[in-house]
C-alpha cells in the first residue's frame, strides 16, 4: 500500500458554490449561528465559535456545487512533502505549494481527487479568538458527506492517498472515513452522480443541538429530517436546506475512535439504525432530492485534461495501482 501524502489533522473548512450567495450569507449568519469574518462582492468567509479563522466559504456561482474541502496538516514542510508525493503518484497539483492568498492565510496546496473534487492541504492558517460555547451555535464543520458514482474507488483514493481510515460501512451504500479520533470527517454515499450531499456542523452538546433547532423553528425554518440519532457514528442529526437548497446539518456527540480497539463494522440499512431514537422517521423524497444535489464535475470542468492525468479518475482510461489494490479490499 502506498504511503499517504500527508497526515491529516482535521477537517478545517468547506467551500460551497451557491446560486443564492447573499441569501445564504444571511441564513448562515442570522439564523444558523456562524459569523462573517471577511466578505467580498461574491465571496464570504464565515466562522464558528472555535478558533478556526473560517469554517465555511460561500462563493457565488451559476449552479450549486462543492468548491473545495480543506484539511489541516502540521506544518509547511508537510505540505511540501505532500507535493512531492503527489508528483510521484502522478496526481497534478492545481495550486501551490506555497503561501495562500485567500482569507485565512497559511501555506498550502490544492489538487483534485478522482471525481474532480478539489482537496486543499493547509498549515499555519490564521486563528481567531474562541467565542465561548454558551450560545447554541456551531463550533465548526465536523464532517462532509459526498455523493460518489464509485464508492470503492472513492474510499480507495482517500485511504491510500490521504491516509484516512474506514470507521464503518452502511451496507455497501455509505462509507465513513476518519482522519482523527472523530468517527468520520468524510463519508461517501453511492449515487448516480458526483455531488455534495451535506455539510455537518458540530454543536457542543445535545442541549446546544436542540436549542439550535428551536432557534431555527422560531425563524420559520423546519428540519428536512430530524432530530434523531444515527447508528453509525452515534451522532445526533437534524438536516435543513439553506436558501440555495444545499443541505446543512446540526450534529453533536460524534463517536470517538480508539485506534487500538475500534473494529469497523457493516451496519444494516434499516430505520432502527438510521435513527436509533426513532424520532425522525425515514427521510422524505424531498430530503433525498436535496441531498442528491446536481451533477458536479468540479475541477474536471475547468481542467478537462485532469481526467486522463489523475490515475483512476472517473472516466479516464487508466486505473491507478493504488485504486486497484484498495478496491480489491486491502485498505
């Protein structure tokens, strides 16, 4: 198995491309609980109550999609090492390695995964003073669920290239991957096209979680699905649609993984395990439609040549060694 390009410390932030940028900025700041750090005409950077400079970037676009996923690594030297490893693997670097000009600063690089999602590795980013955790607002982003057309290849890439570990499966429909002790930072959902399924925001406790839902209800925003508690991950959940129709989730109490003791399991996809509280019921067709999103070619739209350059890319003629080995069940 190939050596991962870096050791991921945490999911740092997510960029969403949105058809309703001004309305979404208002939603996430006035109702959801984030705060604006910086804002330009077509871009806004929003923070939670934690120390991250921003956890969500909203960028105006002609259609909804995922802009990029940013992971924290330890230092600039690890970013440089990751660039060398990507070159060895034949995976093109889109930007960097070097100082980042975007809000939040730091030293980083960007590359595309096998379905065109842009992944960013960052070190030395700006920090902000924590706001305290008395209000029912998110600390930050805790996980992102991604729709994939090939769950085995997606899992293989993120485990072999990025060093993530599989915590659990939900039959062969979903895979939950971790980069630290949190049960999952990324999850993949087998689907008809590549897109972002939802972004989850950590609430400090179940009490904060419920009070946050109450605040949204008082603002006339009701859940698409929830509240409830998932079996895989053991986290609470309540899903909502933002003004662009993208799905956001309040969650709390994610399971913590002891690397020496954790055993990956395959969960059955039954209502009693999708929601162990039994309060949410099954997700509606409206919820499923929002979570499906629309087909998102990501970086492949801007750089069509990437499909042939990235080993194992969806639609390419070459299947990379790492993907072949991992998909054979050896990750």
